[in-house]
C-alpha cells in the first residue's frame, strides 16, 4: 500500500550514515588542505617581504653609510697619530692637515652613522646602527614566516585526521557490506509497524547478493571503496606538494638573502683591509724615499711619517675588523639578519642543496598526485565495467573490470611507494 509509512532497514541506514561520514570527512580534508596551502603561500609572501627588508637595510648600512664612515674613522685615526708631529716639519704638517680636513669634511656625509655611534679607537658601531634601522621598521621584522608555516602544518594535521576518519568510514562500509544480519535477529515486524525498505542498495552489498553474483558484487564494492579513497590520497599528495614548494621558495629567498647580505659585509671588510694595506704600502714607500733623500732633514721627516703610517695601517686594520664584525646577540640585530651576516660562503652550497631537496620533494609529491589521478581514472572505468557486468549478468564480463581495477591498484601502489 503506497499510503503506508515506510522506513529504511538498518543496513540501509548504516550505509547512509557511513557514506555521509566519509563524504563529510573528505570535504573537511579538502578544505583543511586548502587552508594549509593558503598558510604555506602566506609564509612565502611574508618571507619575500621580510628578506627584501633585510637586504635593503643591510645594503643601506653596510653598502652606503659604513664605507663613508670608515673613511672618516681612518682619516681621524691618521690625524690623531700625526698630531704630535705636525709642528716638527712641513711633511708631517701637510699630512696631518690632509687627514684632519678629510675627516672633518666627510663627517657630515656618513648618513645615519652620527657621532653617537663612534667609538674612540674602534670606529663606528655598525651593528648597533643596523639594529636601530631595523627597529624603525617593526612591521617588516614582526613578520613570522615560520609561524605561518606551523599554522599550515596545523591545518594539514587536522586534514590528516579527516583523511583517517574517512578511511575508517570506508573500511566500515567494506565490513558492513559483507556482514549478513543473523536470522535470529530478523524478527517479523508487528502489524502496526512501518514497512521496512530493504531493496535499496546505495553501495554494493555482497552479503545480500545472489550466490552466483557475490564475487562480482565484491569486486564492484572494492571499486567503489577505491573511488572513495583515491581522492583522499590526491588531496594528501597535493598538500605535501604545496608545503614542499613553499619551503623550496623560502629556501631560495633565504639563500639569495644570505649571499647578498654576507656579501655586503665581506665587501665592506675587504674595503677596510685594502685601505690598511694601502697605508702600509705608503709607509714602506716613504721609508724607501727616506733612503734616497739627499736632504737629511727630509729623510728624517719621511722616516717619522713612515713610522706613524705603519702604526696607522694597523689601526685601520683594527677599524675594519671592528666595524665589519658580525653582530653579536648583545647588538640587538634581528636574529635572522645576524645569522645571514655571519653566513660563510662555504655554507651557502648546503643551503642551496636543502632548497634543491625541497624541490625534489615537491616534484615527487606532484608525481604522486598525478599517478593517483590516473589510478582514479582506471577505477572509474572499472566501476562502469563492473556495473555493466552485473546488469548483463555475464560472468566473463567481470574480467574487464578486474583488469581495470588491477591497473588502478598497481598505479596506486607505485604512487604510494
């Protein structure tokens, strides 16, 4: 009677519940992996912005301000060393005047390196100046790409939990579809009880299939389970690819920053050491000039100035080493910037190797997702063929979906391994 109320049997209700759980978990995993991917991309964007700020600040301090300040400090050191001799002869007086005027004129062109950063006998405190420059850009240095990456990993962990829940639901589908309700439980419904609908099969049910078709129905059920699981594998592989790509991009930016930043500091150090060497060569040249001088007074002055310049050469070397020193924790320089400034060129190939490793991981994850997509395509073909074989009731036709399912499983195995 069509007007009588009806209800689904327990088996059908269980099917509906399990399919709902598997579908909801799959959607949740997809959304969570999407959120993780967004966090990974935010980490890359923040890394690029942050490293650009680091490079610009280091370029300004070490590439523009510091060289000029070094020339001032070197000229001042030479003037201070020549001051005791300036009244003893024309040569010493001339060299003193040149050095002192050079220091005076250039002092106003040192940019932000004012006298507040000057340390007598040492030169200008470059790391402290860099720390102050960075403090003026709190928004840039407050960016935390690592935190964004951890946020992405947090979303990925939730997604993995959703994948596990979906997998458990699919496993439950496989189990319940193969379990036949015991006869003792099949009590006839009371006359007033609603009619029970038992014929609806949302998924293949080997337990209730005809004996001659049970193997084909089991095959069909396995294909359906594979179609439910493979998208989860694709989502997981895509999530791994996104993370590896984000890490590779971050490593590439960090490598470029380390090369640029450490190169600025080393170039500044080389500039200072070259100035020290030039001063030392000039002292040696004066000593040779003193030997060849015909006038004993000129020879004496050359010798005195040469001795002072030899001392100045050592002072200039000390200035270069102090001003180009790597930042220490007490200098309050951003830790990542300090690490980049301390970067040794010999370690940079290791950073590049790590970046290449992340690229390889991304490529493998991408290949895995592609293989799982191929496996899904063969599973779809197997599902169509299995449904056709069951509808036609042709046993031999089962060989075709079996072959398609075999290919799908092999491709899945290759992807997983």
